[in-house]
C-alpha cells in the first residue's frame, strides 16, 4: 500500500477512534439488582449506582473494611507430619497424604471476608404524580462519570456520580432544569436499617460501623462513613438524615475510613482521616473537583485507545450484549459484527482496574472494590492460584503499570507473614503463601486440601515483579524487590525434594519436585485427590522463580555464590511431558482425561502468563498445548474464559481467541447468581457465575495479547488478529523492553506501526508482512536485548504410547532489528 493510501487510512481510523473511545454503558431503566448497577471507584472507595428515580441507592465499599483482626493461620502440627505426607505421596498413596494434610496442615481460620459499607439513599419528592419519562442512565468510561437523567412533569432531573482519585471522595451532584424543583432526603442505611448519625459539621453527619467476628477471629475494625450536603436551597438536619428543599442544584460528598493501618496494626483514627479529607475539599467548587477528577483519571485511561470497527451503540448496553452473538453470526466478513463491543470490554477492564487499584491502597480483590454481600462468594478474598494474578494481567500491556503498586505491596507483606509460615509449617527458609490470602495477609493453607495445598501461590506472585522489570527496565525497582524474589526462591530450594528411585513414578527418579502440592483444584484419572508431587504447573512456576531470581542476581551483581546452586537446581526440575493423547501432561503421571473440560488448565501456565512454550523454539510443546486446549473445550466459567482468550492469543490463533470472547459475551441474567458456565452480566461484570472481576481483567489482557506480544524474543505485531477484525487501530500498548506501540491495519494486515523507545536498546520486530523503515535490518540469532530473552528449558519427554503427533503449521514471519535511543520514535510500514 502506498504512503497516500496509508495516510488516508490513518485519517479515517483517527476519526473512528475519536468516536469509538466515547465508550459508554447505558440503560433505559433503573437497575433492578446489584448486577445491573454501575460501578465507580477510586481504589479506596467503591460505589454501585442504581439510578433509581424515587429512592436512589448508592451502595458503598471501603477497601480496608474486612472482618476480623490481625492473625495468622499457620498450623503448628504440620512440620511434624511433613515427611509422612511426602512418603505417602512418593509411595503412590496420595489419598492417605490427603487425609494427613486435612488433619494436620489445614486447621483454619480460612481467611476473613470483605464487607459492604452500607448504602447512601436519596428519597425524592417530586410533588406530583407523573411517572418519570425519557429515562437514561450511563457510565462514561472516558471520564468515569455515572449519570442518571429523566423527566417528571416537564422538569429534567440529572444526577452525576464520580469517585475522585484526586480528592479521595465520592461526589454526587443533583440538578433540576426548573428552579427550586429539587426536594429530597439524604440518609444512610446499613443492613436495611438507619443507624444513628452524629452531626459533625454544618449539614455533615458521621456514621460509625463495626466489623464482625469471623471464624473465631474477633472483629476489631471500625469504619466511619461521613456524608456532607450542600445546596442552593434549604438544607436541614434530621436525627438520621438531611433534607434538601426547593433547590436547583445540590451536591453530596461521601468519604469513609477505618482504623486499619496495615496487616498487623489497627490503631488508625478513621474520624481524623475523614476530617482531613473533607477539609481538603472545603474550598473547592464542584467544577474544580470535577476538573481535578478528570485530569487524574484521564491521565491513566487515555493512554490506550482501540478501534475495531462497527458499532451498535444506539441500543442499551444490556440489549447490545444480548444481541452480540446474534449479530456475530450474520456474516462471514464481519461487517455486521458489533466489534466495538470487544473494544468496550477491553477498555472496561482498564476502567475497572484504574477504579479498584491505585498506589497507596489495597490491591483489587476477587470483586475489585465492589461488594454488597455480608457473605461474599469466597469471601471476596485474594485467590492466588490464578484469580489475583489475573487481575493484574492488563496492567503492563495495557499501560497501567502504577495500578500494580498495591499488588506489589501485598506481595511484600506476604514475604513477611509467609516467612513465619515457611519456618513453622515446613522448616524452610524464605517465605511461602498458598492459594488464598486476605487483608491480614494470612499465608497458611485454607479451605481444604483440594484447594489449599498449593505452596507455590506466593512464588507465582513474584513473577509479576520480574515482568514489571522486563516491561520497564527499572533496576531501582528490581533492587527494591529482589529480596522478595530471593525469599521465594529460598523457600523453593528448601522445599524441593529429590523424587526417590523407588517411588511409584519411575521416570521421575532424581527429579527435584514440590511435595506435597496440587495442580489447582484438579486431580488425575484414577486418583480421588488433587494431592501430588511435582505438578506441571508447580514445575513451571519453580522454573520461572529460580530462573528469574538468578537473572535478577546477575543484573544487580548480587549473590554470585548462589548462582551455580540455582543453575544446578533448575537443571534437575522435571521436564514438561507430552502424554498419550498428544496433550501437555498436567501431572508427572499421564493422568489426563481428554473428555474432561475442567475450568482450571493450570499446566498451561507455561504458555501464558509464562513464556516457556514457544511456537518457534518448542513446536512440539506448542502443539501439545493446543491439543490440551481443544480437549478442555471452549466453554467454561467466566474467569476461565478470560484465561482461554490469552491462551489462544499465545497460540497465534486469533479466530479461536475471538470465539472465546464471543462465549464470554454471552448474557447472563442478573437473576443468575450461581451457574455452571460463564458469561457477562447486564452491567458487563464477569459472570463466573457468581460475579468475579478477574474475568473482566482476563478479557482485557487477552484482547491486548491478540494485538501485541513481546514475550518470545521479539515484539510481535498483530500476532493473533481474527479474520473478522479487518480494519482497526490501537494506540498506547506496552511491550517488554519499555516500548510503546501504536498500530493501524487494513484488510487484515498491518499497515503502519509507530514505536516509542523509553530507555533505548535493540528493538526486534516480528511481523506477518515485510516491513520498511529507516534503520531496520534483517534479524538473525537471538535478540541482544536481554529484556526479550526467552528461557532455556529442557527438552520435553514424549509418551511411548504417542504414535502420531503432527505439528501445528505456522505463518511465515519477518524479523527485523533496530537500535534505539531513549525517547526515539520509530515508524515502520508494510512494504
């Protein structure tokens, strides 16, 4: 394509992009249920806006309001029975080991629960009998504003709600198109009751809420919710409410805090925190507060844009979602597909991450920062055998690196609590965390053996630290967190056991394995337990953690005496194995069932988020991974669908990845709180069901991964573009090596890419079309930029029963290198 046509294409796409990025969720009726309400948040505070007309309901959360108080859940009996458990596993008596673990390792408590903070209610008196008309409520992702508007007796009423990061407050402005037409009461409710509110200022009330005991851990947190009302009409204070009369504009300010300081200190002063927050906004007008909110929010959100084409924005979002798969089947060329729905879901994931995870706060939990239940599903804890990790998959590639800071802080906390767990339960150095944790950073196993006996959850978390370094090249960050990485590696080097020569898996003799462990929530054929030694996922995680710690030590010039020991241990880890069905084995024994469509596909961790399975250097493992994915099927729970999008993107199969996206964009009614398969609720929350936010984040990451990959020795442009995504443009995605990538494509092929180098270094580009550009040279050998390095893994073992194993054919690729300097902008185009 010549330069004139490229210029015309880019101009057209820019116009489309400006339209497409006005992404909104909108509805023609109020929310009937929490799963239809719309979320706003600033990480510290979360709110769900129902958009009701008579009595508005805004459900509140504060990120540190959990049950319980500081504690740990380490079993003092585990260490004495550890060898007995290991001996049972090596003898093939995993069920016996399971019983011992249940009895001696998992004693409880099983983690505390994230609690709701009550509801702000606005009861309106329209002084008439007419029903509201011309109703619309919406959430604008471009500015993080939730608005509700409607007309009653010729008066237009509008409410705008936002959670300001800049000022740490939730703000609700209510307006009427007719002077003095606003009459309403502001109240606060908890569990359907109105607690006494203390007047603490002019038209300002404070409400005190205590947390609860859970599983024997005393409740010692106290929250204060503070509500202030201003209006251009009359405002009066009642015992438990405030009344607004004959106003045209009214503004409500809500903030909250608890006495939580950190996982072991709870002597904070919530009232003082709220006083300081309210004092900081006292002299700011609503317009200034809104301006500051937009500036702070949009600085993050506007970094990335995605335009995919056809839109169906003229109908409400719930109807749009319900129609998506109908329209998706109408044509083969994609012209009738509402592809902007995919872009909306990607950006909604980024919106939710911005809104639920900011520096200085808590990480996004199983429901982000939003929960309306006293007993949330799985307590809305941090499930670290996949879900908490998935929450942060969009952060780096989606250009939201700072949203990881609360996550990194939690990992540091766990390295402290987990050091006690490692020593008390296993007699190991370093630190360990299992499959779940909470506000109090418990590190022992919870719930039961099938889930809880996962000693590599904390180790997995540390891989996010290394990935942050690969994306940024930030050696100061690596220096800061190296002790956390090394602590995880120290635990593993102590915990690993040589598989005995007389063990029941003969080929495993001499391998270093984790024991006991599980492959999360799933067991092999012929075993009535998940307990095992050296599950494939564990082996892959251990490989990553030891390799990454070794690499970090080299970068920083640390612990040179330990490098040879790490190399030796890495060389003794079990290789990946290809089983009799051509699948990647989930366990050391060939125990996979090709008809089992279990939601967890943990052994493909090596495909994603890790980079141990490459189509270019490990085509047999790559093919085995595809066989596993096909055997597990395309339907699953919501979070599993999110993972599968990323799996198929890494398989370089955009059409299959898009098929999984279509499965995810399946309407789950708000009445379905529990069910066997996943989809999307009317407010676009991920449906496990029930709601788990990880699926939203997994989907967002998956869309990015379809467009850009940088894990396999190069920056791969449009690696998994579906046939239906014929034209499009993406801007602002991040690649390892600290590169920012903008791309435009037409007729299913890359037309132009602009790459900005933040720190300099060799950039290797991989493309399905030949490229041209100043300074490009054909690449050969390994890329000299260490931030692109692929791991050197052991050759896989193949089952003797496997007779036919055709490898997946790959598209031809073109690779180029260019040496960059910090700040340099490189433009390449299709030849």
